[in-house]
C-alpha cells in the first residue's frame, strides 16, 4: 500500500487525467453499445459488427456494454449523490447479471434447450460472459470503503482486462486461434475492444486508492512503475507483431525470430532499467541534498536501533561521517553512557506496547560527540511506518551557543537587578533627604514670614489712625503676599507627601473632582464663575487629579483677574486613543506666533 503522503489528491493533474481517461473509456463503451443496439433494432448487420466485417456483437453483449458504460460515467462524472451512486451500482449489478445468465446458459446449454430456456442463438461467448461478471461486480463495488472489497474490485477488473486482451491481440495479429475454438465462442473485435476499454477505464476511475495508488502516487516507485508498465504492455506487443510479420514475410525462420525477440527484450529492458535507475538515483540525490543542507542534524534509526540515515549537519556536529556511522547502534555512538539503558528500554517498550515518553515532543538533553565531550541539544523524535517496519526520525540542534547566551543574559539580568536595587536605595535615601530638606526649608521660611505678617498686622491695627491710605494699601499688599507665600509653602509640603504615597487608581466622576477643586480654591480667595462642560468619567488617582485641577484653575483665575467679565470653561472629550480635558479662559495670554 502506498504511503499516504505520496497519494494523489483531487487537484493533482495526474488524478484529473486519470479520471478523464475513465470518462473517455465509459463514452467509448457506450458508443459501441449504442451502435450495436441500433443495428439490432433496425436489423442492420453492418452496424451489428460496427462495420469491421467480423462476427456480430451479440444483443446481450451490447446491453451489458450499455449498462457498464453508463455505470462508469456515473462514477466519474459529476459529484457523488445517493441517487447517482445507487443507479451506478444497479447498472453494475445488471451487467454482471447479463454475463451470469449467458455463462450459465453456455454451461448448461443442452438441458436449458430441452427445457426451452436456452438463448443459444444470441448468447455471448463464455469469455465475454465471464468478463461481464467480473466487470459488473467491480462496478457494483466501486464506491466501497472497505479495503477487501476495493482490492477485489481491482483484481476483478485487471483479470477482465487480461482475459479480453488476447482476443484483441489475436485480431491485431490476425491469429484466429486466439479468438475461440468454436463458432459461438468467437469474440468479435468490437466486443474485445469494449471489454478492454471498459476494464482500463474502471481501473482509472479510482486512481487514489487500492493497488492503483501504488501506480499513480507521487513517490519515486510510482513514477518508475508507470514508466515500466507502459513498456511492459507495449514492448512485448510490438516485438511479437514484428516477429510474426517477419516470419510471414520470410525474413527469418521461427527459431531466428525467437532469438531476435529474446535479444530485443533484453536490450529494451536493460535500457529501461538503466533509465529508471538513473531517475531514482537523481531523486535520491535530490533528497539527500535537501537533508545535507538542512540546518539541523537529521538521524534515522531502524527498529533495532541501528543508524540508517545521517546527514551532513550530523557529521559536523558529532564528528562521525555518514559512511562510518551507518549500521552502527545509536546507543554506542552519540548517546551518553548514563542514558543508554533508558534508550534501549524505551525502544523495546514502544515496539512492544506503543507506549511513548519522549516521542513527538521537543526536549532538551545532552548528547555525546565522537571525542566523548557532551553538549546540550534540542531533540525531537517521530516514529514512522515504512514497509511494515518502524523507523525513527530524529532532528537535533546544537544549543550550546544558545545556552551560553542564556547564561550570560541571566548573569546580566542579575547584575542589572542588583544595580536597580542599589539605585532604588540611593533614590529612597535622596528622597528622604529631600523630604527633610523640604520640612527644614518650610520651617525656616515660616519663621520670618510669620514675623513679617505679625508686625504688619500690628502696624495695621495699632497705628491705623496715623497711617494714610497709601500706607494702609502697602501694608495690605505685604500681608496678601505673606498669605500667598504661606499657601505656596503648604502646597510644597503637600506635594512632597503625595510623592511618597502610592497611586490609588479608581473609577471617578471628573465633574465631581473639578467641583471639589473649585470649592477648595473658593475657601481661600474669591473665585469667578467657572462653567463646567461635559467631562467624561475616567480611571486615575483622585487626589493627584484634584491637585492638577487646582493648579490649572488657579492659573486661570489669576490671569482673568483683570477682566471685567472673566470666563473660565472646563470641558473634556474622548477620542479613539485618548481622553482630553482642558481649561479655557479669556485672561491674559501670549501670542502663539
């Protein structure tokens, strides 16, 4: 049976050609039947013999060819359907039934004639009847999925082909002895032709299964078989015709003709064998070239653990040449000693039970070079069935460099993590120093600020009658700036505390956060009307976002203070990639140009 990977599929040119041949064979068989039936219907002897001047095509033969040809066309034309399949099978059964009835009549002709049941005048030859039984049976089994029935159908078809072929060759050679020994057993040329064509077409109808798959596959053996089959059918026929013609014309004697035929057969077969051997050698060389140029080592062993394939990359990796390693046990070459027993036990267990542990998987393991050094490899092993035996195909890749790079990366990552830890510790220390500095600066700044604010308050309260309007205004300016400076110090401290606090991501209503920021700003100073537009919800740290809004809104309030009708608008929008929030005001700005 051909390997499944080399079988034809419905899209291959050879498959389509084979089906086309089958359709043509069905059409030719049907044409012969229709011409003969037309001759029988209108009593035209010329058409009954298809104008070949031989004996007539019997009516049962014409009917059998009609049913057989239509059945073959149903099998090969159009897609499969239940009605089409049922009709094709029924026509095949009818073809076999016609042959069976005629064959029984031939065997028991005397008894049937005495009983009045004989069809002696119209029955087909016994060879034709037997062929119809074989071909009808094959047609009725053409859709079977069981291997036994598939093989029976092919064997029946091949038998019918070779049974009818001598009669056809007899006509072509003009040798009547091959056409029958009694009058009613003579097979006419159209009948022999129809049987041979129908049998050949039926063999071509299912080229992708059974014994035909070995001839029609894409493997080298199938290609060689197709070449030799054509020669096996045509060369003997041509040499036989040439020998017979030469004897009839007196060119040579019978003995000389046989000698010449034998020598010619030897020469032709030798040439064919040589040509096919070269073709197979080229195919094998091409396959070996592909293996030798693979990046991975390819190794195959038989069910005894002996090496049967070894590509060039395997030679490079392990140090053994292909010539040296073939036939040696794999366990004594590249497998480290500590793994050898496990390898042999696993091999025997798989062959006995089919249990597999490392097969059909990608694993990492150590292998051994010729000099005994071990190194890491990436290995995958696939069991295959070939010729009824199990072979194991393995692909190996030397991963020493990859392991080395991985170790270096691991070392670098560890070093980087250590450096990050050191930098983080330094950053924490710097942050603590900055925090302490912030508290120190805020304390040092608050002391003079409180003094300035206190003395300004004393001047304003105790010496108010002695101060004119301008002095009071200046004292107010001093106290306002003291409050602003105090607020700035508070904001610096608040920001330093926020930097130490982890982010708390949550779903928030942005409009609520904006209103909270406005309320805090309004608690310390006068805030103009602020319009809040559409603000989509988002996910962020609520406290930090409120601080952002306070900074933006305080700037807007500050720069719109000189306007008679200040206008501040807060709004947002969502795009496919981001959320955008903005504060727009009519305060003092700068020219973007």
